[in-house]
C-alpha cells in the first residue's frame, strides 16, 4: 500500500507579500514654505518621487491632515478634500518614470489648531512615510 503525501506550496515570506502588495516604490516630501499667522494661510510643496523600476501610470496620492487644515487649491493637480482626507490627482499625463519626481504647490488654510505635516501618504492605496 502506497501513501501519498501532499506537499504544500512554499510560503511566501512577509517581504515577498509586501512587494506584491506594494509594486511601486515611491517617496514623498511635504514642506511648508510659508505660513501667515494673521490669516492662517499656508503654502506647501509636495514632491512625489518614483524610486521603483517601472513607471507610475494613472496615479493619485491621498493623505489625511492631522490638524484642521484645508486645501484651497493645488498647482498642477486636482485636489479634493472630505474632512481631513485629501486626494490629489495630477493634471495631464499622470505618468511618472523611474527616478523622476513631480512637485505640486499647495495653498490652504491651517485652521485653528496646530499645523502638523501629514505623516503617511498613500499612492494608489500603497502607504509611504513622508519626510
């Protein structure tokens, strides 16, 4: 009598599953350039850099403000905000080649609370910590 054993498929490591969930590697930088203490307005630069080996196509960037900031407009992109959550979609070609960056100028209102920078950005749903 022969006994058959079923060999389970190899398990993926955490690193491999993360790579599959996050196919694009990107970096974000958010920097407030100016803040008016009288009006509460601010101007910030947001830069997205493709650190991967494939182009990013048809992408959008999302984040949530930690204070009560609001975006009034974004140069080079469409910005939509619902509560603290913001979604930024680039105008024109949303293709970002490997090693290239795209910078957006944001203008908004800092609100009544402290004006902390967002901590986590999501590019097409994949998280990235900002610097």
